[in-house]
């Protein structure tokens, strides 16, 4: 779940906002990749099924966050292009 701390805040010009949004985007993508690697490693080392299940749930939550963020960015781009 996103918290206020996870969301980029606007504290300057447009370039600053773009930088903050990009930074957040790449951070959640990296989190997703890291969970994917951890899950793969857990399978290779015969980790507990409950641990793997929890990792998969975390990965799904991150994927949902990615999709929400993508949707929000697409809507923002549409609004900007109409301006």
C-alpha cells in the first residue's frame, strides 16, 4: 500500500516534479524485480512454501502499485496534452 512517504511530492518547478516521479517509478520497478529474484532464489533453495506465498503476495501488491501509478501517469499526460 502506498503511503504519503512513498508518493513524490511537488516542491519546485516542473523538471523537479518529473525527476521525483521518475525516481519513484524506477524505485517501485526495482522493488518488483528484487521480489522476483528473491522468489526465484527461494524456489531454487527449497524455501518454506509460506515464505514464498508471502513474497508472491508482496510482489502482487507492488505490481498493483505499478499499474495504479501507470494509470495515473497516463491520465496526467492526457490532461497535459489537452491544455
